[in-house]
């Protein structure tokens, strides 16, 4: 198991990325290639007294893709960027997977361009884990396909289902279609067309429509939606969490001495809950549908989240998620062909 | 000022609806016609010792539209339902506005069918207020138009802007287009087409794209989106609030004696915050774009939220929101025609 980690991508790169990689090689059975500026990476390794870890190597690159850059242009132009080189290490077979906390658009572009999509998959999609009442739900697509077609949504259902089963260990994951109502006839044209297609699929456990309010309850293990919708839901959740926390802090600050004392007493219980709800504990979001393991991490990832994401990448590779997706897509296509012939 | 209130619509009808109406006639300068089963309404009035309120009258009807019914069929068939009759009281000019906590689909259908849309408006949309860091944001459409066109989105921008200004008293309200990124070129085809149209409008203060995370911060006073997206965001917020509250309660319950004591001490401060974040304080959601005031309340509305919604309806009518929308739409259309001629 060998993973290429883009050491230069992310708000806290290279420091937190390198620290996460150090933690991961100590904790998990994997080799890591840190891709980026050798001097900077070596300085971080030294600062963490980790010079003697032989499962941690450096692949030197001279360029970095910045957050504001146009993904396609940046990936085409910056051939010696940490992201492009890390992705190509998977293409050549030198590494089993790639991980980046840099620009999501650039990571998606690089993976699509160099690893190509799995036969039968039109476009890859991003699956983001969200905490629920007593577990987690995988929301996809969360931003890669903003004008998805019904066929894209069926591919997401299949890929999300496999990922949920083999990486999170959820048996026969329940797949829901995000909609404005429960009934099959509800929603816009896209989901109305998609519903019967999902219903006809053999390899997924389709439970029908789920509404916005069902996402956090864990009614479904995999929630399927267009990337425009998914991205807005995810960012809304993020904004809500930050705003709510600020408001609670303010309320306690202005609540006088009793409120402050109460906050101190209640904190340990809430910290435990906060830890469970912290998405960074669940690692990054996989780009599903390309020929290789590609994990996209949040821009604000710290060492802990990088380390969790490396664990996720490990499970992804170990469980042959790509091969399983390839097989499933082939089977569903054969099934669809049979059905068409019968008609 | 005379409002028709559907006394039979909502999870807690007629009890909470009648109680809300009683509270409102005492508190605000308005007359209320409770539309529904006379016997049941009278029983509630009697239970609240409110027989002597002469600004509260009853209009007897024999039918009720249930939540599960098909909106169009139900509205066409149940001619003596409380909702249909209440809406028709606005059509005939007997009342200035209608308010219902029953089926949103049926209320939208009845208003569209009997009050008709304002000239120039293709379809009405629902504007829902959401609490933000230090105020509120109006999100529309929140479910009436699930396959909206760019023109629908521009109408929402204009109508939401007028509503925000005249009902919530926000001066020159900031209008944002909900998107997956800030840049003009981001998003799906629909929002990409809508962006320059909003930019070209004279009567709104368009601030550009806003992302999901910007909704709760109050970056915009009015957030425009397709009804499919808006409905999912709103229901997601609702589900998240319920789930989070449950989780916090569990965490405190399992946190031992100190956590429980802390919770007691911190509660007054949090209750104050909770009251501010409680959407029911902001009244119902208006159906904008029909020739008349139509306020849709949450199915779970209690007396307090019905009373706030009646206040909102009052402001709506008093400030001639319908006329203002009609004038603005006319002006924007003339402007668009001029621009086309110039070209």
C-alpha cells in the first residue's frame, strides 16, 4: 500500500499535511510519498523528529496549484505541481492512491484527465460523509457535477453504495434519492426520471425518496443528489454549525456568572458529542468513478483529518473499491441491455 | 383590515388556530374571519372565554382538505372546504388576505386558481424567513417552483426584495443568488443564465452569488434559489435542529451530575437564544406573486406562530405589497423592452 500525498495543498500545508502523514505511517500499515517542495517538507519532518521513518519518502516538485486558479488551465499548465505529479504517480502504478487538501476543482480535473473515468461512468462524483444521529451518511454528489443527468445519479447510487459498504462497513447500505417529498411523483423532472431508474437497479438497496430533514436522522446511508444541491447543503451545514457555535458562545458570555459556570460544567459532555460530530474524524471525500483511489480533503484539514483520510484511502485500496465499482457498472449495464432486448 | 383564517388546516387545528386568532384580534388592529366547522370553532372560542370579541367572526364550511390529498384535485373537488372558501373571500374582496397552516400545495393551488398571478409573473413562489446571526434572511423559492426558469428567479428577486423591505422593514435589502461559488461563471446553467439578468435589474440591490455557508451569516437579506433547492435547504435545517437538540439532551443525560447541573445553569441564556432562533416568531411564509395576500404557515403551527403570521399578513396588506410588486414588475418589463429596442 503506497499513497501519494499532495504536501502543498490546503490552508495549513505543508505543516499539517506532513504531520498527518507522519502520524499515519506510524499508525497504519502503509507507505507514503509526500509530493512537494523537498526543502519545506524536510524541515517539517525534522521539526517532528521523524527523519527515521523509512515508510515516508519525498517526491520533489517545483510548482503549486493555488486555490483561486482555474482548475483545467492550472492542471494543464503546471506539469510539475505537487497535485499533478501526485496524481500521475497513481497513473503510472507507482502509488495506489492520491490524496489532496488543495483545490477540489483541480484535484477532480487531474484525476479525470490522468486516471480517466471507469468504463460506463460519464463523470466522477464526490461523496462526502456527514455525521448523523448515530452514525454517518454519505452525500453525493457534493459538487463535481452541477448539471447532472439521471444516468449520473444512478451511477452515484451504485458507487456510493459500494463505498459505504466496503469503506464504512455498512451492510446493504440504504440508498435514498434527495427530494422535496416522499412520493414517487414528487420533485423536479430530473428526480422524477431518476426514481424509476434507481428502482430498477439490481445492485443497490433503494429506499425511495428522502427529504432534507431525513439527512441528519440517518434514514439513509447514502443520499443521492445533483452536485449543485449537494454542495449547497454541505456548505449550509458548515455555515450553520459555525454560526450556531458563535451564537451559543455569545449567549453564555452575556448570560452572567451562572451561565458561565454552567458552561464549564456541561463542557466535557458536549466536547464528547462535538468529537463525534466532527466530520474530520471521518477522513476526506472520495472522488468516485475514476480509475484509482483519489481522496479530496477539506481545505482547512489539520494533521488529524489528514491522518483519518489516509486511513480511508487505505481501506479504499485494500477493499478494491475501484474494481468493485467497475464490475457493478458492467453488471447493471448488462441487465439494462437485457431489459431493452426483452422490450 | 380583515383576514380569512383557515381554521381547519394544520396539525393542531382548529384549537391552536382559533387560539392564535383570539390572541391576534386582541393584540393587533384587525378583523378575523375564522373559516371552518362552526361548531368546533365555537367550542374553542368558548373554551378560551372569547365569545365577546366582535372582531372575530365565523364563516361556516363543511369540508376539509387533508394533508395527503392531491392539491389540484382537492381544491377542484372540495368547493366547501375551509381553504377554498377562505381564499375565495379574498377573491370577492370580502377579506384582505388569507392564512392557512394546511397543505402548502393546496394553498398554493387555491391562491393561483382563484386569485390568479400578478400580470407578468409566471408562477408564484414561497418566501420563508430563516433566522441568521443577527436578524433574518428570506429564502425563496422554498418549494412552489421545482423546475424554475431564470425568469422565475428574477421575479423572486424582485418580490422578495419588496417583501423584505415593506414587511420586515429592511432598507435596500441585499439580494443574493444561491450558488456553489462566488464567481459569476460558477454553477449550473440555470444560475449562470440568471446572474446577468439579476445584474441588469434596476429595482433590486443584487450583491452577486452567495454560497450555502453564507445563508446563516446574514450576508444577504434575500436569497434566491430554485424551489427544489430551497425546500431541501429548509427541511435540512429543520432536521438538523431537531437532531442536534436530541443529541445535546442525550449527551447531558449521559454526562453525569455535573453536566446536568451545568445544563440547568446555562439554560436561561440558551432559552433566550432559542427564542430568537425560533422561526415561528417570524410568522408564516408569504406566497408571493398572486393578486392578494396569502400566508402559508408551517403545519405544526401553534397559537403563537398563527398570531405572528396574522401580524405579518397585516403588515403585508397595510403596506400594499401586492401593488408594489405589480408596479415593480411593470417597470422592470418596460426597462427590459427599452433595452431590447436599443439593441
